[in-house]
């Protein structure tokens, strides 16, 4: 069955999920992509969920408005790169050009997002690799590899065999935030947990981490609004 839509201007798509453990209808709006999810008990009719959504419509629309809409990256868009807001402008030749005033992307409009995404991922890998090398040296423990993904629930992770994963979208955050996440994952090479001992390792190799954790909590979801 196709997921329903809350009518209005604009219409709001709804995702209905059933759970055998649910005792009542619950509502959640993702700060990452604005998805509105209603979870309802297994035997409850879908019409009850729609009635619930209509009752909560002012709250739903208020939260979506506060989040802001998604931004399709193309010529004329403005995107954050290493904490700076840069305009995306038409460019000549074949290569993406980086200047102090913006990012010049050549080619037709439908290819701009894809070309810029390749550049951002490459820049993210360079910055993260350099930061991880530095913090691994401070810790005295090597890591095995770095992979980049477009994750929604975490900015990085570390496996028991020294594999590091990061969200490439960190390149849109200020450099200090990216470096903190690199130090956070490197610290897991010594402490595979979030115990007080782990945070002591972060403090030892990085210093005060609180401003950068707070930045991600307050602004991290905005980085997922950019669609390439």
C-alpha cells in the first residue's frame, strides 16, 4: 500500500510503520531529511493514524518550516565548504575551479551536483587522512583504512581491526569540527566505548572537544539538506 500524504500547501508525505510493541501512535520528524514517520500498533487501522496526523498538522508544519527545505546543488546555489559559504558558479574547461570567491563548475546544469560531489569527497578524504595520521601518531596506534559514506545516524565509526569510516559531509563543517571527529574515532583504537577513559583519550590527543560536539548537535542536520 502506498504511503499516505497529508494534504495542504505543500502536501506532506507520511511514512506509516506498524510495530507489535507499539501501544499507541507516535510521531517523529527526522531532522536529517524531514521525513515524517507515524508508528502505530499492529492492529490499528491506517485511518486512525491519518486522524492523528491531522490533529498534529500545525505541529508538523511548524517543525518542517523550522528545519528548512532541501537545497538542490547547482549553479546559483550556495554551499558550505570547510565552514565557509561559497557560491556555485558556471566555469570553463573540464575541471572544477576553486577560488576565494566561489566554486566554478563547468558543464551542463544536470552534471553540476555530481561533479561537485566528486570534488567534495576527494577533499574530505585528504583532510580526514591528514587529521587521522596526526592523531594516530599522538596516540601511538595505527589505523588500517579510511572509507567515506553518506551516513545519517553517525559522523564516524571505528572497527576493532582499525577501520575508520566517516561521513564525507564533514567537509562542509568547520575544519575544527572535522578534526574533532577524526580524533574521536582514532581514540576508539584504544577505547572501544564511550567510557570516561575514552573521553580522557580524546582530551589527551585533541584537547577540549565540547564546542565541536555541540556544533554537530546544533548544525549537523543542516549538512544533510544539500542534495547533489
